[in-house]
């Protein structure tokens, strides 16, 4: 089933198999009657594509997009006098219109267009399906076509919202990213209430909450960031640790809480979160001992714990942690990923400098 735009022209049952046409066809050619029934049912479940080109699997920019952040418009603002529209946060950085170069005399909110964008988001990723697919009692119309209903598919809509949020985040339009991710989280929570804590939903919500934490941290709201990361951990802890992607997301959320505590000066709390992340990664490495990315993750966590130990004047434990990380990374990692190998070299150099004499800030290491 394919997600569709609510503005798409969809074939209704009364359009796809009009009763008079079907009856006329069956009278003139009885053997077509069975095919007509099948065609009318099939046409009731065929989903048209979004005419604006928005698709969670592609990176097209549609008419409701800001050309600066390339995401859906947020707090739509119109330049005067040229009338070009952008996100408020995006255009506020410019004195001249990025599209035409005209001087911007003032910026006005375009509430009408923003309302259209919100309506588009609300309806996007609705699918067309026959009533029997919903688990409800099947009802047939007079023309023998199954009734067609529209339902939200949260994960389909979620991929679209996350895609838009990622674009906005990369362009530093954090309010826009936060808005889209919040919608996505609400969708998944609704499904959790209906379906329970399934692994797929817990994984999805844990990842989205982690991204919300990144938005809050980028906006300088460390308290909200910690809350989002902690809730992310709560859902990801419900999942088995044999999935490396889930393990990585969980441990990264723990490390990010540790980083925030570290910068707030709460070193004991920082160490606690770093150590929890280390344990998660150690357990995962037992299941995947030959995974280069997992070995690197463990080394990063060792560096973070050791750095806090040094700051807390536990020099012996700090040196042991640095040396353990060095030993792990000096083993040749069998990886064809050049980016991963570059990161390994960077972390190894950091560990060696720490073990020797330097005291750079380990919270700066990528989690």
C-alpha cells in the first residue's frame, strides 16, 4: 500500500465502477461480469501518487517547501515587495531575497499559506483501502463495490515527517524540525496505545525522541534535551540488544545525557550515564565480537568514562580505561568503510594523547 497526498484525485467507488455501466456490460457480455466485479474491487484499493511530488522515499522539493532549508514551510513568511515565501527562521538571516536578489523591505507572515501546509501535513500519507482490510465487518454497496475508507498509517507518515525534520535540522531551522518530530512522536504514541509496546514502534519512538533531544540541545534547552533522551532510553531498553542499530541508538542517547551532565558540572551523573552506555556496548560486543563499529563504540565509551575518572582525580582508573581503548583500536579492524577507519584513527590518537599527558574534553568525541 502506498501513501498518498490528500489532494490527489482519487477514484471513488462510484467513479471506478458505475452501476449502470457495469449492468450494461454484463448484459451484453455475461462473461465480463466476474471481471467487472474484480476490477471494481481492485480499483477501490489502488492508491494515486501525490501530485506535488512529496514522497518519503525521495528528496524532491514541492510547492509547499522552503527553498532555503528544502523542508516543508514553517511559520511561512513572505518577503516584501518581491512576495517570495520562505520559513521565518530561514529568511530572517538574509537582507536580500535569495531567489531574486531584491532588497527585503519587510517580512510578513503568510497565515493562509501556512494553513494550507498544515492541512497538507494532516492529510499526507493517508491510504485508500477496502473496508475488509480494516478488520471491520465488510459492507458492500449497491453496485457490489466494497466501501472505501481512508486511514492514517503512522509509520508511513512518520518517515515523511522525519525526512522533513532532518532537512530542517541540517539547515539549523530547529523549530521546524522540532515541530515535525513532535507530530511524528504523537502518531507513534497513538499506535502504541492501540497496539502495545511492539519492538518496531518502541524502536521508532526511541529514535524520534533522540532526534527531539538533539533539537532541544541545539536550541540551548538542556533540560528538555535530557528529558527527551531519557524517554528515548526508556523505550529502547524494552528492546533486545542483539540489534546493533538499536544498541547504538540506545548507547548514543545515554552518552548525550552524559555530555549534558558533564557540561553542567555534574561529573558523577555524567560518569553514571557514560558507564551505562559502556555496559550496553560491551554486552552488544559479546554478541557481535567482530563488528568494527561495535568495537569502536566501546572504545569511545571507555574514553568518556576515563576522562571523567581523571577529572574526579581517579587517575589509576582513567589510565586503565585509556589503555583498554587503545588495545581495542590497535587491533586491525576488518572494515571496508573508509569513514569508519578515519574515525578509528581519530579516537585512537585521542586515547593515546590522554594516556600520555593531554586532557582534551572527551565530551567532544562523537558518541
